[in-house]
C-alpha cells in the first residue's frame, strides 16, 4: 500500500513539474481568452498603403478561435471605418468562426468604433466601451473634388475618351452631373440598407433608439451609446475578463505574423537596393496623400 501511495505521489509531482514548464495557456485550471486587436482604417487607403482587410486579419482570427482551452475570444477595436465590403467580410468571418468553435465574442472599443469599425464591433456577442469612446456613424459617405475650374484657370484642356455613357461618372475634372449624383446616392442607399439590417440582426431587441436617430450617420460617446443599445456596458478588457473568468484568466495577444519567416519572405533580390530607393522616392506623393486621407478620416471623430 505504501508503495502505491509513493508511486501516485511521484506521478503527481511529475505532472506538477511538467505543468510548470508549459506555456501558460496549456496549464490546467486557468481560463484562456485570446485577444485580437483590430485597428486602423478599413480597406485600401491608397494602393501603396493598405488598411485593415480580411486577408490581413484572417490568420489572427483563426489562431484566436483555435486557441487551446479558450473560453471566449476578445476583440479590441479602434477604427473610424472605411470599406463597407471589407468591414462586412471581417464581420462575417468572426461570426463564422464563433459558430464553428462555439465561443462567445467580447468586443472592447478603444477610441472609436464608427461606421465600418462599428460594423465589425457588431460581430461581438457583447460590446464594451470607455465612457469617452465614440460609437455609431451608421451611414455611408463618399467624397471627391471639383477641379474643372482649376484646370481652366491654369490653361489645361481635359481630353477623356470612353466607351459607355457613364464610364466617366463623377470625374473630378468635369462639371458635376445631377444624374450621376442621383446614381451614386442610389448605391449609397443600398449599402446603407445592408448596414442597417446587419446592425438590427446583431443587436436585436437591445437597440433602444428609433431608426431616424440610430441610422442617420450620427455618432455618440460611450454612455449615450449604451442608452441607445449600441453597446452593452462600460468596461476595460482586464477588469471585465477578470470579473467574468477569475483573476487568473490568461489573455494571450494574437499578433500578426512577424520575425524571421516574414523577413525571409520579404527579402529583396540581389542588386535591388538602388531600384528600391528610386521606388521609394516615386512613392512619396502617394504616401503623403495616404497620410492626409487617413488623418482626415480619423479627424471626422475629433481624434
């Protein structure tokens, strides 16, 4: 009998020692909630500076939902919006993975979850924010410039050749055509209706505001957003997860791929250094425009 007790104690001691050297998420007795941060303008700001896209975040989401012993997945969102297509694609991928893995999704809004950023936030089963967070902007926006007066002033003649009556619709170097504006607004209304349906499906009976309040493109701070049913409560990620899963909850951050492998894949061919430098100079105007456009999108929300 004493030998059996000694053998059992030895196995227990061995298991404890093995547990001690395992990564935290593989140890017994602690809840695991992987964290994915989704931040920035959604879609391509310019061809040379892509923003948040499904292809860019898909691997992180799959790793998060595939985490061993996960009790839920936490998404930290900080985005002023962007492409409605990419926003909806990311939303759908989150909901698909949540259904496949049977895991709840908890969303934590940082500075802003507006427009497409709020669409992604709707993928959460629950949405938490800071009192100063900005949420909403459930609408569609598009803009351009009218430069026909400028090119006349500097003596430039516009020559444009098309096949198709509406191929040059909304060309900034031509006078604005009311028919073209009407066509654009019809497309915007269609996209807006898709956005509204997504929010209603996701938030359901939690929505408290009338349609002519919630879906005008207006946005609100945290407490008002909660009152309107756009969010569920005030809460930061650490306090909320500890209150729900205990003080020992583990929150591994799922980051984009980096390090040696990405460096090897991104290595330039021999002799490409001088050409790369020239490419960098040629890209400067696009980089400046990209930075200005990004700054303008964030500035819409006072950020």
